[in-house]
C-alpha cells in the first residue's frame, strides 16, 4: 500500500508540474456589452464569463469554445500598482482582430474578477 500511495503522489506532482509548464503569458484587456453576436456562436448567449482571443490563440477559429484559466500576474503600467485580485475561467466566444491590445480580451465582468478595471490592461498567465 505504501508504494501505491507514493506512485499516486508522484503522478500528481508530475501532472501539476506539466500543467504549470504549459501556462502561457500575455496581457488581458476588456470589452463591454453587448457581447452578442459573437464570431464563434452568433446570437447564442454564453453568459458573461467570456473572452475574445487574439491571433496568439485564435488559430483560425480553433479557440472557439475553449475554456481558459486566466490569472493576473501584475500591472502593465504605473497607473494601478497592484491591480491583481484573482483568476477566472472564461470561454472563448469571439475574435479580437489584429491590433488587439491584449492576448485575451475579457468581458468587463471577467476582467473585474481578476483585476481592478481601472488598470485597463494587466499581465497574465493563462492555460486551457
């Protein structure tokens, strides 16, 4: 029984390390309602824990419907020195076209969970 527990613990540790290794970094901004229609789902209402993907993750619509955990890691400017609050899971429902100011453009509600909206743009880690 001791060997089984050790194997399970080591497996859990490896899975945790692999998931951290696949976390990407970027920036998050936010957009305001209305959130429909969206590029991925047309007029289907997907709630407010949603986001638009920039070219960094869009992959020719492959990102549509994917869920990402987005965590604020710090400010991008001096305006709000400690903007971070938490992390949030969002569903990709839209496309943020070239020139998009962030890697992920969160709904206003999702951004308010991870950071002070007065920051406007924050550094993030995100993973699927």
